[in-house]
C-alpha cells in the first residue's frame, strides 16, 4: 500500500515538474520572441531588421529568417483582384494568378539562419520590385525556440527610399558647372553596370547653393529638373560656395536626403 502511495507521489511530482518546465519554456519563448520586425530599403537595397525580445539577450541567442511573396487569400473572389486585372480577366488568367500568389511558401534565407545579428539582407530575394513580400524572424536560446515575428507587407517599388544624386563640380570660374548622376540600384545590366534609379522612376534633381559668407545652413534652390549637367551663374568672385542636391520622385511625392557638400571658391 505504501509503495502504491509512493508511486502516486512520484508520478504527481514528475507531472508537476513537467508542467513547470512547459510553463517556463513558454515564458522563455515569449520573452525571446523578436520585436519590431521591419523592412528598410534604399535604392532597392532591402534589409530586414528586428530588435531582441523583452528578455535580456543571452550570448547564445540566435535568429532565423524566412521570406515569401505575399499570399493571395484563400477563398478570394474576382472582386479582390487588383484593378488592372479585373478588366477582361478570364478564368484561365484568374487561376494563373491564384497559382502564383496563393501558393507562395516561406523560404529560408540561408545566410541568415542561426545568426546573432539583428539584420538580414534580402535584396536578391525581393528583386521583383512591384510585388509584395513578407519577412519573419524567430529566436532560439538555451534550446528554446520562440514563435515567428512577422513584418508588415513590403513592396519595394512603393516603399524604397531614394538616395541623393552624386554631385561633381566639373568647372568653376565666374560660374559653377555641375555634373549630376542618379543613384544606382543593386541590379545589373547584362554588361555588368548597375541600373540607375531613373530606369524605375521619373526623377527630378533639386540643386541648392550655400553662400558661406552668409549662412552655412541657408540653402537656396537654384535648379529643379532632369538635366545631368547644369550651370549656376551670376555668382560673386572670391566667394566660397557649396552645392548640395536631392532626388525628388513626383509620383510618390518623396525626396532623398541631401548629397554630400561640394564646395568651391570662384576666381
């Protein structure tokens, strides 16, 4: 009889211990789950970023990254198709659409599998810039794996930030002649040169001049347009001027940061 009671105590103790372990693991899973998972993109160089979970990050914490094309929801109807596909859409094209978007699966990013960094480069995986993507991250620590943390939907063409143009002062006498070069994407032509962002957007250059005798922070817009070579005239000799420029996307009403200053003193 006593042995039977002891056996019950052993079983209950084991079950209680197992339950405690499950709860502790569940707590750890929640504590190490990555936070604030988001895409960041400049000139289509697109990276996934995240922050550690609420627990203090242990030395053995590693992260795993997956990505995929945004799925078309199950049970979708013709009315849910993008506007451009609704017109004259056939059953065949609708089925092809579902095949492409409805069966997208999560893909491992091999270079970001079991890493300790908080960033993963997904530039090559998001090359179809008109399409929407998701990324997700999970963490592992002390043999415990968190649930996945999902990013917001990311469409490179709509959401990438544009970089400033490269500004070169090619001549300065009584005027300043500038050469402007559009920022480059990471994608290459067949011959190997990187494709400029002007291939993807209708871009304008905004050029500003700074008279260093007056106020180094006061920028005056002197040009807006698409020309790659411009001349700024009616300047004072012997004065130090600096030039900065921005790239502007009218369609998305979005501007780049300022370029690096290029300074010169007129003769």
